[in-house]
C-alpha cells in the first residue's frame, strides 16, 4: 500500500512541477513575442500602414497573441508527453511482440504521411481564416470612427448587412478548419484501431495463454491513437 501511495505522490509532484514549468515558460514566451511584435509595429515605416489593412494588424495583436498565450505552451507540453508515450508504447510492443514491429513501423509511416498531407491543407485554411477575420475587425473599427458619417447618410442597414456577410464568410472558413480536423481524427482513429488489431493478433500468436502480457500490450496499443492525435 505504501508503494502505491509513494508512486501516486510522486506522480502528483511531477504533474505540479510540469504545470508550473509550462505556465512560467509559456508566459515568458508570450511576453517576448508580444514585445517583439509591438516593437516591430512601432518601428515600421508609414508605407507599411498604407499597404496593410487595420484589421490584419488588429488580428495579430488580438487573436494571434491570444492563441500564443493560451495554446502554445500547453500544446508543446502535450506534444512532448505524446512523443514519450508513443516511444514507450513502441518499445513495449517491440519487447513483447517483436514480430509486430515491421508492420507497426509501416503504420506509423502512414501516420506521418497523413499528417503532412493534412498540414498542407490546414495551413492554407488557417491563412484563409485569418484573412477573412481581418475585414470583420477592421469594419468594427471603421464603424466606430465614422459613426457620425454613417448616421448622417443613413447607411446603417447597409453596413449591418455588409458586416453580417463578413461574419458569415469567416464562419464558413472556421467550419472548414473544424471539418479538416475531424477528417484527420477519423483516419487517425482508424489507423490506431489497425495498430491495436495487429498487436492483438501477434500477441496471441506469440504469447499463447499469457493473459497478463497480452493485456499489458493491448492496453498500451490502445494509447497509440491518443499519442498520434
């Protein structure tokens, strides 16, 4: 009982240290990137502001900076843990069922090729999302600055319809990115299920009636999908 309590206490301590480290370095990275971005904007020539829309600048200072502050550190930490988990799973399957390693390497290569194919599309979708978000932000800023002119000419309904069209266009692109994420998730889950099936068949053939080893290998094989997604 004392051994399990010590293991659980050590795990909690490591999780606490991991959380503190990720929060500290994530905050530091966000501050450095924001300061460099602000310094670059303040030092930019006037020609930059004439050729770059206000919405794109606001987008960099709001949505992009918020993504860095909230997601960058946690995503890097998750990627590192997933890499360690995937490595330990492959080593364990190789030790318990070595005949499954060649096929497992081929499936992991399929994972990598699928991810590269997905990233080529997701990169363009993210760029389209940022481009479609810039007019939404700039139209709000323009409406606030030109409120007196808008009321004087009575074009509020036209401006509202225009803004709704911009929001719908941005929402459509956001739906595209979500669809791409789901497209990748379905295929990763399918390949993960194939890895589990392969590990189960090879384990049964090699281990015979050793139920403990089979259960351990199958438990870790089920984590491949989580590690690769």
